[in-house]
C-alpha cells in the first residue's frame, strides 16, 4: 500500500498540467461522492427503522383511520407521508358529520361510505404520494452513478493524453530509450489508477444502497396496496 501511494505521488509530481488537473478534479468528485454516500446511508437507515416502527403501530390499529386520529402523523418518513396524504384525501370525501364522528372516534360506521369513484380518487392520491416517495428515496443516487462512471473515463482521457505527450517527446528526442519514456508513461497511468480507486468502492456502495432502496420501495408499494384495500373494505358501500 505504501509503495502504491509513493508511486501515485511520484507519478502525480511528474505528470503534466493536464494530468494534474484531471487528478485534482477526480479527487473533488470523490469527496462529493463520499459525502453523498454517507448522507444517503444515514437517510436509508433512518427510513428503514421508521418504516418498521410505523408498520408495527399501524397494524395494531382497529381500523384504517385509528393511527391517523390518535397520532396525527408528522409524515417525516415515506410510509407515514403516504398514509397521511391518503387519510386526508379520504376524510375530505366524507360528509362533514361523518368526518366529525370518525375524528371524534364515535360510532358512525353506518354512514361512513364512499362510492367506487371516490375510492378511485383516494387510490390516485395514494399512488401519487407513493411515486413522490420513490423519487425521493432514489434521489442523489444519480450523483454516485455519475462519479462512478465519470472517474475512470477521465482517468482514461488523462492516460491517453499523457501517452501522446510521451510519444511526442520521444519523437522530438529521436530516441526510443526506455529510461526516457518510462517516467512519462508511468505518470500518464496515474489518472487511470486514481479513477479506478474511486470507481471500485463507489460501485460497491451504490449496489449495497440500491438493494436497500429496492427493499424500501417494495415495502412502500406493499403498504400502499394494503392501505387502499383496507379503505375499500371499510368505506365502500354506496354503489357506483
């Protein structure tokens, strides 16, 4: 590891301005990528924990509105936001007196009914909230993917540029002496090595977090389907 670090430092010092500029830009990209990875990892960890807690509390309720009435969810997580917006849309469609009875937790089941079209409106609100949360969960992943793809390409550009300069210097000197061209080739390869050192851990982090995002997305989609199913079972009753 120390030998590799020394080789990279020596190659960076011996490289031309283009090579140094590319390496500096790659390092800036790596700093941005690491910051995004740390922030996204914390966000996904919190979202997964909050989702498990919300599902446990919601499943313990007697009906679909009990958690909303008792907790007034703050909607800081994906599932809670989907649930909150769906419940608010549901309550707006109910008659004022029924809404008052339900929020007051009185017995008003007999008149608490929605038409099939109103159920579809609630479904649309739920699906729209779901789509927004999926977009939110997947946000910032494009930055990681861009850095992972761009770093090796920049490295290849720097290497090709350095090799061109090396051959140009060899042609000017009129000699193919290995001792003359080897330092130039070595310094030209630094950008590629740096690009790969950035891309490899970036790919690993991206794949791990992408798996967590798929799990979280699957949970949200399953919850949305269950929520609409429970709304239909509990409130549909006026006919078409």
